[in-house]
C-alpha cells in the first residue's frame, strides 16, 4: 500500500509516509501514505471514524503517530512519533478549525494580531494606527474586503472564516506557509456564502497556496478540488485527481458500497389530514408564521442563518412562549411555552446542537434512548430490564454502532450519537417530528441511514418539519419546501416546483427584498 | 405479547454488542484500577492498622470497629443527604446547619414542650424537610446559585439555633431515644442499622425510580433533560427536600447518640460530607455520585483517622485529613474526567 515518496520537494508541499496511529484496542490509522502537491486544492474525505480527524491531529502535533511513519513539510522531516505542535508550526502547517477561534467582541485587527506581538509605540503602549495599517495590508493581500475596525461578531460567517484564514496566512511573503488545513469550513455557512469562501480559496490556490480541505459536502469538492484523498476505517483508499469522478463514485469510495442518497424525492400524493397548524406565530425574530402540516408529509424549511428557522421550531416545541399566535396539534391548542405539553400532544424535537441540547454523554446508550419516555418503564418501580431490552432492539433497528448497550454515549461516533437521539423520539411514534439540522457533522453512511429512518417515520404517519442548510438534504427529503427570511415565510413550493435553483434564489432574493 | 419478541431482539442485539466489544475493547487494567483504587486503598489502610504494632492491639477489635461504624452513622446520613442534590449538580452546604437545627428542635420539643418521643422525631425530620423546601424553591424555581443560597441558609440557621437554645446546651432527652442511639440489635449498633436502611432507600430512589433517572439526566445535561420533557425544576426541588429531610434525620440521630443539643453542633458535618461524596465519585463508577462510593468515601477517612488517633496522633490530624481529602478528591475527579473525555475521542 505504501507509495514511494520520490516526488521532487519542489512539487510536493507535505508528504505523509506510512503513518499509523493505534489507540488502546483500536487502530485509528493504518499505514497511511500520500502527498499533497504544491499549489493544489487537496480534499480529504472519509466518514466518521475513518481516521480523518486523527490524521489532522497528527499533522497539528496534537497526537503523535506510531513509530515507523514520518511527515515531511517543505524541507523539514519528522518521525511520526516525535511530532509536536511547535514542529508543525515551524514546518509551516497552519490550521483553521471548525470552531474558528475568533474573539467576537474584538475588532478584526485585534483578531488578526491574536498570538502575535502587537505593534508598540516608543512609550510601550499599543500603536493602534500601525496595527490597523498592518491589518489593512494583510486583509488586502488576501482579498478580504472588511474594515479592520469592525467587530468580529458583526461580520457575516464567510467573512469571519476569511479573517481566520488571513490570520493563519498573515504575511505570505515573510512566513513560509507550506499547507493550510481547513476543517469543515463551510459547515456553518449559508449557501450563498459558501461560494464566496470557495472562490477565495480558489484564488489562494491559483497564487500557489496548498490547501488540505476537509468536508462532508461532496458538491464543493467536486467543483473545487484538484486532488482527493479518501480514508475509510483508518486505511488509505485512494489519492487521485478529480477527473472522471462524480458524486456517486466519491460516495462509493467513502462508504465502500454504492448508496443512492442524492436523488430528489418523487412527487407523491399527500394524506389531506392536517396534523399540526401553526397560526400567525410571532416570537423573538419569528414574525407571523403560519402553515399546515399533513400526515406523513415532510416539509423542509429553507433559509439563511439568522432567518429565524431554529427559533420557529423551538417556539413550536414550547421552548419559547410566543408573543402572538398559537400551535394546534390534532385539533387541540398547545399550551404556550410548555415543552411537556408539546411532547404530550405528540411532538418530538431533535435540536441542532447535540452536545448542548440532546446528548447525555456520560449516561449509557440505553438511558439516552429511553430519556423521552421514562414513564413507560414505571410499573411499581423502574423496570431496568425492559429498558435495556428496548435499547438492544433499537441498536439493531437503527444500526447503531456501539461498544455495548450500556456504553456511555460519549464512546459512540457523532453519527451514531445522532441516530440514538432520533431513535429516542421515534420510540414515541410522534405525530410531528421537528428536526433541526439532523445530519450536521454526520458522515455519508450514517446520513443515508438517518434519511431512511426519517422516511420510515413519514410512512408510519409522522409529519416531519425539517430545518436544514444542506440543499441536497432538503431536496432529497422534502415533499414541500417553505422559504423563510427575516423571520417570515416568504415562499413555498411542492413537488417538481422544488429545484435547487428555486430554493437558492428565493432564499437569497427574499433576504434582499426585505432589506 | 412483548415478552415473546424481546428475547429474540436481545439476542440479536447482544451479538451486535459483542462484536463491537471485540473491536473496540478498552484499557481494562487501568480502568479496573481507577474503579477500585479507593476500595483497595481502604483495605490496605485497614490491613496496615490491623498489623502495625502501634495499633494492632485496639484497631482490629470488634468494639473499636463497632464504635467507628456507630460514630460515622451520622456522617453517612449527612453525606447521603448532600449527595442527592449533587447528582443534579446542586450543592447543599446547609446539611450541617440542618443537623443542628433539627437536633435542637427535637430536643426542645421533648424537653421543654413535653411532646411524645415519636412526635419529636417526626418534628425534627419535618423541620429539615421544610428548610430543604425553602432551599429548593429558591434554587430550582428561580435558578439561583445553590452554593451561595445554601451557604447563606447555613449561616441563617446558625443564628436561629442560638436563639432557640439561648446559647445553652439542651439536656434531659428521654431514655428511649438515648437507647436507640447507643444500644445494639444482633450485636450491631442501632445507628448502623439506620444508616444501612437509609443507604438502601437512597440507592433505590436513585437507581430504581423515574425521579432518580431524572436527577441523573439533569446532572448529565440539564438543557437536554428539559428538551425531552423532564420536569427539571421540580426534580431539583424534590432533591433538596430529600436532602433536608435526611439531614433532619441525622440531627435526631445526633441527639439520640449524645443526649444533648446546642447551637452549632452540626456545622462540622458539612465539609466531611462533601469530602466523602467527592471521594466517592472517584471510585466504583468514576465521575458519578453513588451511594456505595459515598460509603467508601466516609469510611476511608474514618478508618484512616481512627487508626492515626489510636497511634497517638494529635487533634489537628482529623481536620487536616478531611480538608486534604476534599482537595485531593476533587482534583482527582477533575483529572480522571479530563482523561475519560480525552480518551473517548
């Protein structure tokens, strides 16, 4: 499997040679070798548990590899077991993580200089004019069109990402940056800003910058990457040019078998029974939103970040008390601001941020699965045996990969944790299933399984309200799409009228019109 | 009908689970050491004092061990009291003050107001429960910081204690109550029976009731607990009421053992109780507050201090040991938690 590493140093920015990483009882990386060419947009793909994150942590010096491997960056070579963060930094490998590590309440200039000495005046105080001049120069050099005096938190997500990248590259002339590693940089960007970011990255690559780009979003990789490396189960599957690759081929490389997940849903007849009616709901950013949800129907909500989608779903579920309007489920009005009331009426909610709002990480998988339905096990005392048995059944039904039914949830991969959260609610056979970004940060394989479960829930009669930033997901699952902008519903379409272009243009146009 | 399908599903699932186990495995030895480290240490300390020439004469005698167990019975109940809200990450630092207040209330009822013994006992426990209710309403309903509220309550109760006793020691407790505190059943001191029963009940409430599960879920992720529809505020409130009632019971037991009550007698229990539950959280099920862990925590400190005292150690040894145990236990818990979360990735 080992590839010869004889490429001339000038052609190769970073080379990974025979790198392995063994954790107690688990081989996360198994003899992985590949090269990242200079000035190449190199994509790194793999499902959760493929070893992708481990490899990046080794490149960053956070983990050390097993003995026998090595990493080369420019002229520097290091044994895999001896790599440290300071080596990675000296060798010119820079990282922009998913969490950008920016300081919201500080200015762009202060963020750019974080970790660097501030320019000083002769008296020893900070030389603000010099700092802003320097910041302006760095921003211009990277084509970032924002003022150095603006607050970081006021910038759009794409602009924030670009500032984080500019901070890494800072001064391309004086510091030699061999490789820029970007970990899921687009996962929290609205679609319009994704293109903005990727176009900037294309410009950096054209100017000779090497980029290692980690993403679950295959479209971005198909459109922008030059070379792709795929890892699966810790093994190097392939490193090859993008010529002749399409979505299906990439998916096959990642999951190991062909799975059809990108096809758009066929229009189908919808049961006219109305399960839930939202009437003129206003709360926080949400303004007078009203719509019906029918039995077995999947309704997608499209909208830019900040359009109020999450707040809408939370308000329906009783997290916030609406200022105005109401929610009616099966002809009964929900008690405003009551989560317990919403659940009793047949609602279920999978929130966006799993770690903060849905995972009991230190409790067992079985306890996580039963959390929304504890009373089922109360017959005199708590029937632990029945709970464990149900957990075992759900592990099989939802194909949850786990060390055991009682294993703490933290020991499962993100995709499997998410399957457990979904399974928790599907146990209750909810009439209405509210999903907020149900596959964020979930690998392609687990994603297909989650889609299958959502569709199965629809067949059993649950109405599904789906908030997602992933257009493919929206198109794949939705019978009907509602477009939200600035807290209002601005458009809707069903069946064949839902197209990628329509969603993208309506979402963006509506945002412009309102402003 | 479900009984027919369950075994099949269980079998299929167990196979899945078994396969995963093989693949992922784990650092077994280290894990075992982490789990039973404190238990092993407790056994080693006990063995040491059994054979060490300075203590081997008295330490291993049944009279000494019975005495230690009976003495610690109050602390065990106070520690279990403080543990219940701690499972949901709420401190109750008023446990010691409640012990004193309840002891004083019962003493007052029995000596000054001539209530029957049973009424006095119930009164003491009830006073504890009411104080817990006040703590609970403020902490659960208004989401106030439990540390500060219970610390304030503790100070307030100390003042109330002085007022009730007029700074005198209340004496003259009926013999029947003293008998409970100082006699044995089947060769085992009655207070030991009491703490064993209390421990079993608390263990059942935590592990065998819906309330216990809600408490655990609240401690694990409060926001997630709310979002699956658990009545988080009510759960925390009930936990603090239980804590108050158990502290009240400990106060009555204190009165039964010593035959007297005075302002401030219980305040010394708060820190050792907290020390015991944090020590306990490093063992058996690391990262979780458990009844068995708390018992190990209490007796680890008690046995060590008892042995050292028998060997002629000075008075300052016990507070140093207790304080040291808190610091070491909390630090160890933090280090272990960091390691666990780090290795889970």
